[in-house]
C-alpha cells in the first residue's frame, strides 16, 4: 500500500500528532493509499515556510521560473504511464480519462512556462502632459502566499491548473488536495522534491479536510485563496477570506444548459448529450446536465438517447473497456441516489437508469446507472441543484427564446452548449446564455489559452489564458515625473514659493 507524508518546506513530514487517513478505492472499497492528515498547525507551518520563501522566489527571473515549470511538465510526461493507474484507482476515473488528464497537466505547466516568459511585467503608458509632464508605468507583481484548495474529480490536473499560474507569476503556494484523491498530487510532490526543482517553501502540498481548509482561508499569512469545488463551500471560503480581505478566485458549481436547436446535426448532438453528462460519471462541474430539446424533436431524440445510454459500459476504471467508472465515494454515491429519488417524487419520469448499478465486478463499488429524467420542469430540485453524478434532466421548449430564458433561469452559470448547423444563429444564442463557457457543436473541450470560470454563483475570477495569470498578480502604477525643476511643479505657487 502506498503511504504519503505531508510536503512542507522541502521536507516530507508527519502531520501534527501523527494524524493519518486512508483513501478508499471507489471500485471495490479497498484502501488505495494511507496519507498524513494535514490540520491547522500543519497549515500554519506550510504558510510560514511559503512566506519565508516568497521574497527570493518572487525575485527569480521569469526565464528561470519558466525553466522550472517545464521541468514539472517533463516529470509528469515521464511518469504518465505509472501515475495514470494510481489516479484511476484513487479516484474512480477510467484509465483513458486519467491518461488524458495527466497529459493535459503536463501541457498546463508548459503553457504557463511559455506565458511567464511572454508576460508584460512593466508596461509604459503614453506620455502625459496633464496635470504635468510625466511617464507612467503599469507594473505587475506577485500577490504573495497563495492558499490553493482543489477537489477530487480531476486530482493532478486541478493541481496543475492552480500551481502553474501561481508559480509562473512568482507566488509561493500551499496546495491542499482532496482527502478522497491525494495520491497523484503526492506522487508529484515526491517527484519535484527528488528532482530538486523548487527551493524549500515555494511549493507545499498537504492533503487535509475542512480544518485545513479553514486554516488556509483564515490565516493572515495567506494573501490569496484559490478554490475549486461546491458553491456552498465557496461561499464559506469567501466569507472567511473577507476577514483579512484576501484575494479570491472561486470556480464553483454548475447546472449547465445543453440546447439542441431544430436544425442541429442530431447524430452528433445525441452522442454529445451523453458525453456532456456521463463523462466521469457526471462528476464535472460544467457538465451539460440540463438538455433542452425542441417540442418537435423531443420524443424522437429522447428515445435515441435512452437507447444509447443503455449501451454505456460501467466497470473497473483500470480496464480500457470501461466507459464509466464509479462515483468517488460512499458519501457521493448516497447523495446522488437521494437526488434520483427526489426527482421521482417530484414527478419527473425516469426514462432509463435510476438506481444503483449491479452486475459482475460492480458488487463492491459505488456504481450508479446512467440516469435520464424526462418530463422535467425547470423548478424541480433535480433541474436546479447540482447533483454531480450521472443524471441528465431533459426539458422541452417551444422556441429559441424560451430555450434561452429557461437556460438562464439558474443560480449557476459555468458552462453550456448550442447545437445548430447555422453557426451565426448558434453564436447569437451563445451570446445570450449567461454562462462562462459556451460550446457550439461540442462539449467539455477546455483549452488553457481561453479563460474558464463562472457567472453568478458559479464563481469569481477566471483560470487559464491571460486572465488566469492576472489573477495571481497585483497591479501597481508608477508615476515618473518629467517636469524636473522645482519651480515648474504644478504645486510650486501654492506650496514651495511660500516657504
């Protein structure tokens, strides 16, 4: 069994008091790994180490920081074959997804290495003559010590999304992986330590629960909190960060609308509806869990989607033949099944699935049948709240304007899609949906060049792209006087000559 310690100040250490926890394999409930459990005192040590390391790291040349980020990318690429099965076992992610996520993690570090070298750290503005002749500069500087809290659905990829921009911009970090999925983040910690990439204290990684998260949020040492997870916890973090006016970026929940227009390529739209919802057993924040179908196509499209859903193969995540694995934990399993029962009680019609999955190889795991509800109303619980599981809600609409209105009747605004052969029409609809990302004739495709984040209660701030870098810097204006002589200053008559 794999065992991990906390990584603090360039050393692997036990948690205060020797606290540990076990991560459970959701496929068969065996122990995936044993890990030290970070608590408040451990977080304090990590934050103090990050604070000590910050001055020197923040002054490191961008080219040198970029070189270290490229080393991170190389390490992940080198270990992809070894770490993918670990992540599959730890998280329930099917092996194909785990391999793809690790590959994207390497790409993320490479991207931020490139951007670090290209970033405009000191930008001159045009000369000004009023109120006096001067040269102005806009300087970008690191925020400082960053607390970073990531969820369990994309373990190493989320770590890369957080670490990459923070380190590129000259910040030091304390990263908390989720207790459900600590393994690949800790494998990464061991690899960067063995390679001697970062000075002690620049990168600290310690799995922990709510106690550690609160400490990372409330400590006055931390200058910024970056969190990905539920909206409920995001609100708590924002409230806690307000006590010291920390900068925050929050990527939170979603209930995204997937709108099929009458002129869509239905074969693609039908397949993508499954992909949008059942990818990673529905455990993606921007999943297209509300499918909007025109009344003229509803029955035919629904029938085809149901038939295709029946053919999805559930199974051991480490087998390449599995399409969908288990959900991550018993707690999540019970939560999703509770939502399914609530959907039935509120009058939605379960068209397929609707219960725990059974069959050879699934007996001990947290498997749930891919589930589709029809006759869903937009005010039903399953249409309003984020289920974070393999559950699709299908809703009818009369015309495009009604589809847009229904799509926007949500407290969330993270993702969404429009399907149409008429691209200008699709673009028009996309512009009307109040959400952070809209795909046209596609779903789940994220790219580090394009900002990602949410409207409304789906979050604050953006990751990726230049916006993702800007989230980790402060902006300073430098005013350089070009008037020179004292007697020509605008304030001379009022102040200096009277002295």
